[in-house]
C-alpha cells in the first residue's frame, strides 16, 4: 500500500513539475542583439536609423559612431568620427549622405559627408550664437537647405543656411522664451518649427513660423505644469513626446501646427524619467532614464487616453536615452550603459 501511495505521489509531482519547467524555459526574451563599447558608444545621446546603419551621437564620448545593423542580432561598429570642433555630440539631422551634427559646449554646427560610412569627413562648420561665449546647443532639424538649431542659453532658435556645405551661414534667429527655460528640441511641421524648452521653472512648446528662414517669428506657445522636456515623434496629427522630470507622456494635437493643443498627458511613476519617445500604430515606446534602465510601452490606440502597458528593464540599458523603431525591432541606446540594444517589441508585452 505504501509503495502504491509513494508511486502515486511521484507521478502527481511529475505531472505538475514538468509543465512548470517547460513554461519557465519557454518564456520569451525581448533581446535580439546588443553591443556594448565603453569607447565608441560612450554616452549615447540618440539613435537614428538610416538604411542598414544606426547613427549614434555620443555625448560624453565626443564622437559620432556609425554601427551596422544589417544583422540586428549582431550590431557592429563601422566607424567613429571625432574632430577638434566636436565636443559633446548632441543633435543630428540628415540630408541623404550629408549629416548635420551639433556640438554642445562650443555651440558649433558641423556638416559631414557620410557617403563612405567607414570614413566620415568634415565638410564645414559654423558657430551658432554669439561667438566667444559658452553655449548649450541641443537638437537640430533639417529641411530644404536649412538647419534649425536650438541654443538653450541664448533662448533662441537659429536658422542656418547649409546649401553650401563647406560654408554654412547663420541667416536668422528668434527668441522662443523670455523666462528661465531654454530651447531643447526642434520638430518641423509644415511652415512651423515646434520647439520644446527645458530647465525652467515652467517650460513650453513654442511655435515658430519659419516660412521665411531669414525672418522667423514666434506665433504661439503651449504651457502646462507637466511640460519639462518635449522630445518625441509624430503619428498622423499627434505629437507624442516624453516629459522627463514629470515621468510623463505628452500628446499634442498638431492638426493646426500654428496652434497645437495639449490633447492628453499620462503621468505615471513607472515612466521613469523618459527623455525620448517613438511611436508607431497604437504603441509608444519611451526609454527610461536615470534609475529606469529600460523601456516602457504605452497604448496610444486612443491618443487622447494613453494607457501604460508594461516596461522592460535590464542593467545593460543603464540610463536609456536614445530610441528608434523599425518594423518589429526597437533600438535603444543607453547613455550610462554605453550600449546599443535591439529588442523585439512584440515580446515586450509577453
């Protein structure tokens, strides 16, 4: 009798244990590939995808690094550009194989030729703002021969004529705030440059009419206590942006870009200091900054009612900053992790 009971107990425990082990072994991991390099990926500021390459301005590393992502499971460094004119690399914009790269502290805009990804070369550069002063030059956008660059300490959006790549010239500027905040991000929509500010007792999304690049005009602004840093992407008529210091996702209705409206704000402590946002379809992804070390997923099926879904955190993404999206792949750059991580975004929700 005892032998029979013992055999039954073994059979029952096996029936429950074996499926548990199988489930644990089959849990999906979102990791597709990763690359860690304390030199070439030091202090990644953003992630930009063009063709089979990821372009990574590295702030603390004072360089622009180009990685091959042809095989997303095995990203590789192709080249890294450094130059005496480049200190902390911040903003980056594209015009085919011509790149426009902002240098933070000496407030210079560099024009680069990236036709040969293994040997990027400098074509020209120009000081943005008052020569001889220390500036804080953040993001840059490009369109139709002009760059639009945000200079924080001078509180101005500058317009640079880059049609002659070897001789870029500043042609206009406009004050976007008279308070203690300063411009950070630039997003072009129709004839307007939507400029987000930071580091103020209150921050804003300022709208600048740039139809005439030599004579930009401030036409409107959006103010809200939740706005701290505006940085993100557009889907349809909505601008999805991170607000770092408020642990928030902001949604602006920009159907009329001259008069954007704050359509929604999701404030959630699980959104740990997000600095960027990328969106596609009904999902938005926000890299989690200091202390977050990962990426959050937000449901934006109804842009006016965004909902937190989940987050994925891992030490390899320490102080995640840059983020880019291609198909089902999410590319995350970690500033303190010195890493480029490729994730399967479908598995983030599993």
